[in-house]
């Protein structure tokens, strides 16, 4: 299968063509499910061969088939048995922030053109949700978070997510959790920049970040009921945070969303939302400290603190609990008395 994809790298290879290449004229009755299993395993091998976290995915689902997105140098590496798979990732890394390296005068090999076929076939609400997913930087997104991003009811959002998955623009890796491949994320980011008004983009991002903040705060109220909580503004219209009635469910949610919460803190900081950035960092502190995920918290805290200092004029005017403790070597267990209730 890899040989068939490499021979037509950059081109859409349909499922039927791959089935024919692997089994010939008499494929088994379960050929398509088996093919999907092969694709899943191949993706895992390619990811395992990458030395760099965040390297773009080589094998991308698009329309009714797959694209092997490998530039010339990486194709030579892939074709040579002595070359490690990390050589492919090294070549791809140079194109991580743009689809320009995958552009071509031939529409059958131009990635934007191929993605646009599926994008233009979407209903207007599904196309809007797809492009709004572009700036969401976490590794995946839940149906609930997607509903906040879109500002839509959960049932309507789930139908749109199914439409995107059916169009091969989104992958449902786990029930109710969806991910964009790297090249599709770049395409979605281009589309939201070009097709979505700035005011709508900002509102969607604000809803998503507020959803993370308020849901994490709700989880903390069960996980650490005696801990003083950060004062929060009400969530914006269209943002419906989750509520928890059991500690185990709150803990499970925190663990599942941990990477997305750290990413949300960075996103809030880099998008100039200082109040959301330090509050996200603050509500994360109790859980990450209790579960010994301090590396995650240290990863998020400098950006959040920098935004808080910049927004409020001088160091310490806004001080999330534990931020200066960890970064200054102070005992992080010391209580903090500012800005809480």
C-alpha cells in the first residue's frame, strides 16, 4: 500500500484504486475495513519514525481516498530502505506553517484544490465549523467544546461533526472526540482567515477558551472544594460549560482534556486575552499540582504571567495562585490571598 501511495505521492489515491493495487480483481468482502486498518497502522509507523513532536502527518484522508504528502527530498528518503522515517519528518517540518510547498499547477496534485473539493461540497454550517476549527490548537476537540466554538446546541454540532467526518475533513479517533490532520488544520486556518469576519473569529475563540475555563473551574469545585476559586465573568452567549456531579467524572475530564487545557492557556496568551490566560493557568494549578503534572503547568505559566503583567502594568498586580511560587522557587503550597473569593 505504501508503494502505491508513493508512486502517486501528492495525488488523491481512491479507496477503490488501493483495493485494486493490494488485492487485484478478487478482493475479499471486507477489503475496505481491512484497508482502513492498514492505513491506521501505517500512520502509527510514520508517527513513530518521527523524531520531532508536531511534525506534519504524511498520510492524509481526503475525499474518497488518501494523499501521501511527501516533498521531493522526503520521497527520496522514503524510497530508500536505509533512510529512517525521521528523514521524511525533517523534510515535512519545513512546510509546517503553510500549504504553499504543496501547491501545483496540476489541480490533481494541488493540496488546496483537493481539499477545496470536499470543503465546497459541505453545507454552510458545516463549512463554518470546519474553518473555525483551524485556530483551535489542541490535539483534538470534544463535541461539547466544538459546540461552544460554534456557538450552537450540542445536537446540531454533533450532526455537523458527522458531516465533516463523512467528508474526510475530520477524524473521529475516539467516540465524541475529533481531530484535524495537520494539512487540513492549515487549510482550515487559511479558510477562517479568508472567509470568516474577524469579529466572528474572535467571538468563537472567546467561547472556546471560556468553555475550557468554566468547565475546569466546575471540575475544581469537586476535586478541591476547599480551595479558594478565581472570580470568573459569566460565560458568553453560546458557551455552555459542563457541570459535574461526581469527582471521578471531573477527574476523568481533567485528564482527558489536559493537553487541550495547556494549549488553551497558550492560545489565550498569544491571542492577547490576558484575563483568560492567567485565569486558565490559575484554575489548572490545583489539578496539575495534585497529579504531579508540574511540567505541564510550568509550560503554560510563563505565557500567562507575561500577559497578566503586560495587561496590568506592573508585576504582581495580577497574580494567579502558584505562578510566582513555581517560577521564583517559593513553596507552591503557600496560600495566596489576592483576587479570590
